[in-house]
C-alpha cells in the first residue's frame, strides 16, 4: 500500500540534520535572500559537511558564495551579480574566474530580471520565460542559455517579433532564511524580500531557516505575511542570527564592518582559509559561531521596535 506523506506535519530539525538530508554532492542548490535574510548559516553548514561539486544558484552571489568557493564546495555558479554588497570585492571568486586559481569556476551570468524569470519558469514548470530587457545587451553573446524565439503573436507594427527567453531553473534544493515559521513550515517574511517564494516553488526540496519558531496561532493571526506555505516546505531549521553578516528585519542590523573587512580577508588566500578554519570549521554549529562573537558584539547590532499597526481581518459573528 502506498503511503502518503503529510507535508503539513511538524518538520523541525537541526541545521546539521537538514543539510545532511537535503544537500548532496553534485546537487544544484539555490540560496536566496536579497541583501536581507541571506542564508549564511546554511552555507557554513554545507562547508562543515564537506559537500562537493555543487552548482550554486544565487541572484546576488556575495560573501557566503565566496566562502563556499574557498572551501571547495562549488564548481558552477549561476548568478546575476557578484560582489561584496557595495563594500568591495570577492577575492576567491575573482581568482577563480579571472585566473582559474586554484581551479576554474563555471559561471552562468544573467541579469537580475533574467534570474527572476528563470525562477518563475521553474516554479511554473514552463520550458522558458520571455523577457524584453536583453535588447541591446551583450549578455546573450556570452551566455548561450539566453536565446531568441519567434513570438506567435504579431508585433505592434503587425510584423514578426523575435524575443529573448531564458530557461527554467529547478534546483534540487532551495534554502532560504526568514523571520519566523510554525512547525509545519508556514513561513513569514517582512521587510526587504527577493525571490524566496519563487525559488522554493522551483525546487525539488525546500529548507527554511528561521530566527524563531512560533505557534500556529501567531501565523494564523497575520496570514498575509506568509510568503511560503507549509505544503512547499520540507524542513524548518531554527537558527537565530543565522543571516549574519546580513540582517533580519526586526531582529538585528546589517554588520557593515564585516562587509568592509571581507575584501581584505578574501584578497589573501591564506587569510581567507584561516578565517574559515576559525569561524566555520572551528565552530561546531552556528550557535557556537554566535557565542564566540559575544553578546557585546550583538548588542551593537540590536534594533529598536518599529511596530506595524494591527490589522482587523474580521470574523463572522
């Protein structure tokens, strides 16, 4: 008799358990969060577990990607932006792309909207997604995945129109960070959002990492804040401060000092590997990473309240 898996049952597990269960050598792994809610702690656990030959899909490849590259986890990167979030450069990524040092990196480059369209196509199980924004761009010349098709509809002038398309992306697993979820995986995000929901729907499996686990009643009290529903989630990991050095709206601020320091760290391969040895390999988990930074450090990233007004959803009398 075939058993039906209840995807609304409790899915809480540790980061170690989630990475072991859902991230495998050779997988395509999406790590999404746009400046805000970057799944850094998940990236660190992937490093600790020594995953290899990963294709990483991330719209804004930043520090966590640089770290995973230095740890030897990644052989292919699919992205629309690479850089240290307006604070400098990514030394390991530049060495691999510009000099194949210590080995080459396969890199697929798209525009931001091109990546959004790839996720949309993946989430909707479409063969491609059309977009107009590559007109005049040189990206199609360097990325054969960006192609043109003839529109089945006439152009505005009645003639034939050729339009650019991008292929879908369907990661083996998507990992996102969020503010809170219930035990079933109903996940709530507020503040700056990216393509978290689309990336989850495009994937075969989804892991949501949250600042806190809340009761079902909390989620039900504000349903419009639920960007990712339980049926799309395979695991919920509770990992406070797991987005550092990025920020989690309402929980802690962005660590700008770390972003500014990273360019110098990553520019020197020996210094970069020493940083990994101390802060990733040298910590058992993210809780130890957080504790090593110290409460005084976290007090410097504390945020004050900025409460939204209550909303009356109403109920039948």
